[in-house]
C-alpha cells in the first residue's frame, strides 16, 4: 500500500524550488497508484491477449480498460484530497 508520507515528501520536494520548472504530479500519482490496481490491470492485459488472438476484429477490451483506469482514478483522488487537507492545515497554521 502506498504510504501517504512518501507521496507528500515527493510532492513538497518537487514544488519547493521556486526557480525550478514545475513538475506535473499527475504522472507520479498514477504511478504510485498502479500497485493498488493490479487485479484490473491483469484482467485488462489478459483481455488484450485474447483480442490479439482473435482474427475477426470484433472484440475489444474497453470495459476492462475502464475498470483499470477507474481504479487508478479512485486512488489518485484519495491522495489529492489528503494533500489538499494537509495544504489547508498548513495555511491555517500560518495564519494563526
């Protein structure tokens, strides 16, 4: 399971340098969430193999693909909300 602390450390390190180019966190978030979504990924990959073996070209893996992407999206949503809460807490502390 992904540790929130490691994500937050990565996030703050990547945005801490004002002179540095900003880093898109979406890619890191998605990569961090992939281990939680192994089952839908395996199902999608198995479907792709079945479709590649099918010669009539009528089959597809859209459902399995969306199951996998949905899993990754749900995981990234949790991380974004957690990061937002940490950011809000920092703002509140700095204004007191």
